[in-house]
C-alpha cells in the first residue's frame, strides 16, 4: 500500500513587520482592540516588490533543500492561493518558472483558507494511485496590496498578512516499515449557501465589464466579511472535521499529539481547542506573529512547529481549516 508522507517543509515571509501600533496611524483602531478580537500582535506585508510567486518560490526552495532534492526532481506542482499574481494564468506557472523547471503539471487551487487542505487531498490521491512520486505543494498569499489601509478596512486589514509555506510530499510503502506513517486521510467540504459572507465581489466575469470605476469607488475589490457568521460556522465545522478524520482512522481526540488549525483568528482557534478539550501543549498557533495568511497559514505553522521541536517522530498530527466559500476540512497524519 502506498501512502504520501511530508518529506520536508519550508516557508518565507516578507521582511517588513507591521505592528498593531503602525495600523493605528492608518485607521481608527487600537492595539487593544485588535488583540481582543483576533489575538494578532503583528503581521508581515510585502514592500511592493514581492509577488505571491516570489514568496512561494523561496518557501519551495527551502523545502526542496531540506528534502535533499532539486526542483527538477518534482513530478507535479500544486499552488493554493486566493491572491494570484494575475487574473490569469494561475500563479503556479509563474512559480514554476522561478524554480527553473518546466514540462510538469501545475495545478492552481482556489479554495481560500482551506486551499492547503484541498491541495493536500489532491497530492495525496495522486501519490497513492502511483501517478506521481513527489509533489510540491505550496500555499502563498499577498493580501496587503488588496486591503483598505484606512477606516473602511479596519475590520479586515488588521487581520491579514503575507507569506508562503511549502511541503514536499513523497511516496512511502509498507515495505519500508511505514504502514502506519504518512497522510492517513484528508476530508474536505463546502457549502456555497454562505459564499457572500466572506468574499471579494469584483473583478467578476458575472458582470459586464468585469471591473468598473464604480466597483473600485464602492470598495468592491476589497475583502468583505460578516465576522460573526464566519466565527459561528468555523467553531462548528472545524471540530466536526477533526472528529471525522479521527473516526475514519479509529482514533479519538485523546490520541492527537498536535493540532494545527488554520490561523484565521486566535479566538476561533481557542474556541476549537476548548470544544475538542485539548491542552495548550497539543495545539500550535502562530497567528500572533503573522496574521491570517489563508492558504499559507497551515504550512507556515507546520514548519515553525517542527523547528520549535513541538512535533516528534511518530506523533499523530491533525490539521483543520475553515474559510471563504464556506469551505472546510481536516487531515490526519502520522508523523
């Protein structure tokens, strides 16, 4: 039996640190208000010269180096992002070009905060069936260039940061004594009934023209969020997804050694932790330093969790996410 296993991780965040105090000079907010509602102390924003594909390439190069591989050793590239470099083509081909490789498939995943898990489900399936041996999965985001940096954006601009995380997945088999190792299962869901509760309305091919001066003047090109509804659904769906993954593999919450939730909001993560009944030492959060980096948040957190020595050989790792769409999911991995 083949399974996929995360061989290595990498990450990249911009050098520029944007503190809550700096945001108070741009909009009517306070450090206390931001921390109470999100737990965020600071985030990273690009300086204008870095695109999502640049951050993604740097994260990918780190992951490849740590796996002892070169870019040409990869059979497939999957890129999850809600902030593509351009309207089209997808960010994947630009990232591929920056890595100096060609003639391998590039898949762009547009499932926002759940994008990394959606990408993981595809990578895992392809490796399991033997279509590819090594898959490079990257989550990368540049939010800062699309935010209202004034009072109009005080509810959203304080939440989002820029960054990228990457993992290299490879095939492992029972013959290598890995029967209980690797990605055990991935579970993904969506409910489009709530699509407008967290979205960017324009540009839109449902409109003619797909972008207008009126759209820009009305702020339709910036994120809009019904925060209470997002919170209410997230703290239900994420624990459900965790229990789904555990049940599929005959485990219980007590068996989880480490939970890494999507870093949307520290208050959401804390609520999920409380519902699941997990202690602090079995949940990893780093949103305090980076804000919400959507599709990049889980791989960035995974990388730092490993670097801090919080994840050990043989640990049972659970990942879970919830975001725009609404979309959500989970993955269970024996490290």
